[in-house]
C-alpha cells in the first residue's frame, strides 16, 4: 500500500432491515421514539441496517480528489451462542476496492442498550494477526473459536446512537475527546455516523492536543451505499 493511500484510509472508519424488523419503525410514531424506551427489537433493527455490503464507489467518482472507493462488509456473529453477553455482535471489515483481500481495518462491534434513548456500539480489536480473520463476513467459522474475552476493547471509542424518526436513521458519535489515538500525531479521534436502511455516513477524524485535525476527511463524511446483504 502506498503512503498516499495509507494516509487517506486513516479517515475511513465505520462503525452500519429486513421487512419484518422494518415494522419496528413503522409501529412507532415520532412521539413513541421520544417517549418509549429502547428495546432489544431496536438493537436488532440497527444491526440489520448495519449488516451487508457497502461501497463508497459512487462518491469516489463524484469527488475523486477527496474520497476513495472503499468497500465495507458487516455480518452478524455468535448469534446462536449462549456463552456470550446479550446484544448483537458484528464483524466489520473494510478494504480499498483495489485490494479487497487485504483489508486495512477489521473490528468487532457489540450493540446493546445503553439507556432508554441510546444504543451503544462498543468497538473491539481482534487478537493476534487479523489476516486470519479476513473474509469472516462470508465465513463466520473463522471466528467460532473466539470469545468476547479474547477481544481487545477500544476504551472510550464507543459510538452512541439514537433514532431520528424524521430522517428514519440512527444518528450518533463518540463522546468528546474520550477515544485515544496516536495515529499521525493525534491525541484523540472522533466518529460521527448516520445509519439508514440503504446508506451509512461515516466521518472519522483525528485531532492533536490543540484540537487541530491531523487525519481524516476534511470534506465531510464518507458515503457508503448498500450493495447487498
């Protein structure tokens, strides 16, 4: 991977419904979303929105100077296991379209209810050499031997999401300067995301101790359009 590509990839982090689950949003009114607490069904809905294959290819064609063609693949894992904490676990893999067999980021997300209005997406790093897990979104057996205790939590880097009934989207971000980062002189990183049924928007940036941006997109969020499930 050349240096320019590596620098530009630094700014692409994501955190990402079937017809039955989509009924959850239709059954709730706008007032319901502000008056009723989050339920496991809402976590499932967010997981469905996030799951599948996505591409920023269209955006890269529109603005090739600022956005690369990135492929994002997300799949649910450990759904049938009783020995893992509740909520939903997702495997997430990101790669440049030109090197799909060499993803630059592999993570596990844990979605769970944080409070009555909020879902937390906790971020974990895989143990050992991540090359062993490439393609786990297609073959979940690659992660079968792992347990949550084997993962390395990225403390302070959780994304907290709430549902916006007007936009029919889960919208969220990290909190302040809580997510540490040492990449390219950064002191902390931030993530802002919008998750809809057909699209993910993700804007990830790193800042130094003076609040100056040192990595990530300067032109707004990456736009990942759904390719399929």
